[in-house]
């Protein structure tokens, strides 16, 4: 079927109408952020500079990067190992362990936050980034394990058998034979966990009281409380929060579309 | 796929567990045990903040369902299902079935742009939509005034009637791109012959949609329903960023109540009771969706 352009006009009209509604809030934020409050001061980036320094977004950015990188690196590594165990090794009690892990991925974080807060406080870890890093690793590995194990399970057993006959150990089979094939699955996992960690809100709100340790989303929420009248400044702050995940999305579209469409629930 | 994982001759049967252990331990300590502790503490009542707790059976639960606060928050969560789930899914279905069977050049670009709201922090979405609803400079009121409908322009997020649907529309804005992308890729999987066969039978577009497209999309519908309904029940960040439950509790949701009771009023066991009920509702709904769609999938084949 090869439709002529004339026949496609209603399709494009509809597509553009929908696009207008998708882009309107985004466009609004962008245009506000570049509005110059008092001409002649800093130029077009004035609001960003103010948000970065006065609004302390530079500091929040650093905290967010530290948390997101550590959580993503450790969670992905551990999920590869545990996914390999479920997918290609014999694990006693697998039929019991899998639903147990699935639970952590379906249940809302509210269900864990109160004891987590009490425990972290008694360990003196509230108001440290560890209070954000450790629980988020615990949460991310539940999804990661399920994700990687279903992928490893889909790979043919002959791959493992052949490599074993060639003299590879279990460890070598994983890193030399399976992981090169599993690169798409693991990169999807990387971008998803990074995005969820970057956007995480409740944990960061509860665990951190010190302003200097806030992450970007919580920083933005408090910023909004204080500067709600200054829309250009807030828009600049919002863009600083959104930009990293947006860039990641632009570079790794395929991974995002595939990962989220397979039913990965937003954290 | 049935997978019989094999052990090497002489290999310890604990080897698999060794690979599993680091992830499992972190999961147990930081997610699973806290969930259990939440459930346990919902049966207790604290006499003082750090002091002894006494076992009170189901007293917290009884109190919960006797006060209107929790029930009205829960009701708002269910209203949100309309905006998180029903609106985006029906709109996504409409768009996908309208677009998928014609090859539209440039479709990929549109799809990519439609999906953007999914990757944003909900706080960012909240900030953007507060601007949309701004009484003076927000585009919605500006548009109404331009149409000459000045009398309808108002402070949307301050209105008892409109605050909840207004937050809901922001949520719908986030969700429907996701639903549409999901359905678009699902429709591509339905064999062309099915459509050809029904059009030979003289079926109109609506019958085609009902008898071919919809049954073919069952796996995607199940994922979309599950994801969006759970998101509606879990909602916290978006409401926190947009209204914090105001005005007068008209946008109060369960997640916000749990936060308030636990960390502002310091009544951990009462908040834990709410969290337990919310968790049970989410698990129950997921199980029902799973069961229903498993059956209809079998029926479709």
C-alpha cells in the first residue's frame, strides 16, 4: 500500500495536533527559561546561572549524579550476576525466590519507606547519600534480576554447553560468551535504572533534611515553594533537572521504547 | 521456555546461589524486610515516639476505615485511574488504529516526540503544568480569554471542582504517549491477512477494530492497564509538586497521606496501616488483570 500525500493529509493533521499538545508545556518552559529578567545583566542564560548558583542547582546536580551513577553501576552488575544465576545456572528454590523478587518490583515504595527511614536513622545514615543509594540498589536489583534472567533464559543452552566443552568456567561463560550477546538487554537496563534513580522523589524527600545533600527533583520541589512567583527562574531549574534524562533518551531511544513497552513500571 | 539448567560434574550445588547472593541480600535487606516490617507495625500502636509499642490487633485498620480522610484519598486515587489509564488507553488506541495501517513517512519522529513526557521527572511535569494552569499567564486561561470566554478563566488548581481533573490531565499527558507507542508496535504484529479477510467480508472500520485490532492487542492492553493503574494508585510526586493535596484535601491521595502521617505527624503505625492497605489493593488489582488477560488471550487463539 503506497498512499499518496493527499491521502495522508488527515493523518498529518492529527499527528500535528497531538504534537502541539505534547510540546506546548515543554515549549512554554523553554521560552520562559530564556526570558531575560533585567536586560543587560547576563544575557540569555541569566536564569540558568541564577538557578545554578543562587538556587544551588549545581550542588543538587552533583548529588544526583553521584547517587545515579553508583546505583546504576552496582545494580546493573549485580543484576547481571543474579540474572545469570536464574537464567543459566541451577538455583535451588528458584520457584520460591522469583515471586519473592517480583513482589518488590510491583509494590509501591511507600510500603518500605517507614521502616527504611527508622533503620537508616538508627544507623546514623539519614542525611547522607548512602540513605538514597542503598535502598535504591535494593529496589533496582529486583527489576534488574527479572529483566536479565528472562533475557539469559531466552538464549540457547548450546552456547553455554559449547563454551564449557571448550574449557570455559562459569565466570568466563558469562563474560566472554553471554555478555557480548546480551549487550542490548544490559544497556536497556542501564538507561532505565539511571532514569528511575535520577527521577526518584519520595526517598530523597524523606531521608535528606540538609539542603546541601538534596537531589535535583527534591531541590526543584522546594525551589518551587520559595520562588513560585519567579516563573523564568523555576523554568530554568526544571530544565536543569530534565536535561540529562532527555539527552539520554535522545541517544538511547530504542532502549527506552523497548524497555518501557515491555511493562517496566515507572518507579 | 522450559529450561533445565545443568550443573557440571562435581560442581557445588550452591554455585548458582553464589551469583545470586549479592543482589538477593541487598533486595531482602532494603526492600523485602522493610515491607514485612511495615505490615507488622500496622498491628501495633506506639505509646510514645521512641517508646514501647503495644499490639492492638486490627484497631488501626478499623480506625482507618471509620475516618473519611483515608477513604476520600483512596477515592481520589480511583478517580486518577480515569486520567492515568482510561483516557490515555482509549486515546492511544484510537490514534494507533488510525495511524498504524498506513505507512506515514516521518512516523518515527512523531513517535519519538510523543514519548518524551515519559522520561521526565514528575516534579518537572508538575512545574510545567502549574504554568499551564497559571491564572494570569497560563496558556489555558490566555486561550479562553482570546476566545472571549473570560468568565471561564479561573485559578484551576485552586478550585474544589477542577483541581483534581486538572492534575489528572497532567498525568494523562504523561501516560498517553506511552500507551500509543505500545499499541503502535502491537498493531504491526497483527498479520495483514486478517485485515484483508475482514474487508473482503465487507466489515467496516469499526468492526475491523473490534474483531481484529482489539483482540490482537491483548498483550499490550494488559501491560498498559497494569502499568497505568499501578501508577494512578502510587501517585505521589506529581500531586506533591502541583497541589500538595489542596484545596481542602480535594486532591489528597493515599501516597500523600502516608507521607504526612509518617513524617509530619509521626504516627508510623497508622501510616504503615495505610501503606499496607494500598499495597494489598495494588497486588489484588495486578492479579485480577493478569488472570483476566490470560484467559482472554487463550480465548482469542
